[in-house]
C-alpha cells in the first residue's frame, strides 16, 4: 500500500483527496490552518465547464455545487477612473458558462465530502527530504511523518517545488492591496460598481477590482505596478488601515472622489498581495515519488480566472494518471508532461491579460478583447 501525503488543503489538494477517496485510496492532507474556520478564504471563483466543473463532476459534487453556485456572478461592469460605465457583460458574452462560487463554499463542499480524519489541521510543513526510499515530511511542531508519494498542493511557497525544479516563481511587478466590505451600504459606490457580479475600474497602470460574494459582502482589490517590497510577504496584514487609506488616496489623486471613497467603505484589514508567475515553459528535472499541482506547479496572476480551474484540472488529470499506471513514477511522468504543455498557453495568456488590465494607455485594448469574447 502506497502512503500518499498531500500538502495543502486548498481546492486542488482537497479535490485530489476526494478523487482518491472515491477510488478507495486513503491519503492524508497536511494543512497549516488550525481548522477550517481559521481564516477567510477570499473572494469568489468562476469555474469553467472544461476545467473546474469537469473536476467537480468527477468528484460527484454537482448537486452540492449547484446549491452554492451563482450564475449571476458572471455579470461584470467596466468603468473608467471617473466612474463612467464603459461596458457590461454577462454569461451570454463569454464562450462558456462559468458560474461563480465563493472560495469558502468551494472549500467547505470539498471538505464535507472527505472522511473526517483526512485533513490533519495545524500541521505546517517546514521541509521535505529523502528518508531512504520514502519521503520525510518535517512539521513545525518538531514532529515528522513519512510517505511514499508526496503531492505538493501548498501554493506559491511550496516546500516541495525545489524537489522538482530550481526555478522559483518571479514577481510580476504588480501588487494587489485587498480588503473586504462585509456590509455594503445600498447605493454606495462599491455596490454600484460591482452589482451582483464584478466591477472593474481602470486608469493608466492602475485598477480597482471588486467582487460580490454569496453573502453580499464585497471583496476590494486595488492593483498597480510597484517595486517589490521585501518587508512584506504574500498575505501580510497591513496593521494601520488609516495610513494605507491615506497612501492609496494620494496614489489615486486623479480618480473620481466617489471611487476613491471605496477605500473608506473597507471594513476589514487590508492585505498585501504581490503577484508572482512561473515561466511559460518550465523545465523540471528528474524526480521520483513527488509532484506538484495548483499554484505550487504554476502560480500566475489571477486576472484571467484560470488559477483554481487549472489546479482542479491538475487534480483530475493526476488522479487519472495514477489510475492508469501501476507505477506511480510512470503516472507522475505522464501527468507532468501533459500538465506542463497545457499550462504554456494559459500562463502566456494570463500574463497578456495582466498587461491589458494594467495598461499605460488605459483600458481600451482590454475592452476590445472582452467585446470579442476573449479572456
């Protein structure tokens, strides 16, 4: 019996655990969060019919997904920095149905589909190393566990990525500053911008991105090109909201005062979110008994909505390879060859989309792309 360890209880890791469970294969998922309620999970996600939704179907969770999903979440409003509406789109303007689901609800749905002891909460992985023919997984409490097969689903700071490649994710030159409006006021600027789906407002090399969650709250992201700040890692909570509001207000001096006022609506602490990407064409060296899925394998900017979809598709394809090949290393090789080739155009397109969102000439090129059904 092969001992399988999945590092990280995000959507990709949990989906893989569910798929293995359906085939009668036990695994352990190691997650640093103390429990499922340890932190908020962020905004909503749109799942594509040929990627994320395929995996949800394979997980046997279609009915559960329908209870949580919000087709109206595909509605998007596009504004300029003065608050002038430039374009509205909905599901009829996109090439496929991509219903929205909150990150928290997706995670909850996947967690509830697993045996209770699958996820080992509060078990932060600090290192992975060889122990004879097995892997030794070191944990932050000084303990360790061993496994025959390790799947890194542990995001941008993956402890397993170095085992398959020497290339680390690189900063894109863009940082998000994220906040949340838990109780939006009817008629407020944020409510007007976002409607029931998403709202985007643009200036040269700057943008506001807003997303409506299923509970009515609004996720707010201000994004711009800026130098990387070595003092702040991904997810750093900015402890002085008033200072951050004042700083951003200065940077947004030529925006509409009403749009700038969105910053004053934010109720939760701001979070620092620098964006990273891996090369379009990745080269991984020879390895055995270990592989990567999701952001650990191919982190990229969030603008095209492909990150979680590709992570879920990774889980589906890796499970398929493991079911087809008796030798886990043969399965890993088949999965990685397909996945790395699949990701080349996705990463390239996502980088292109980021450059359209943050364009020194403004939003026109992005609007032209959206009008033709591009993403």
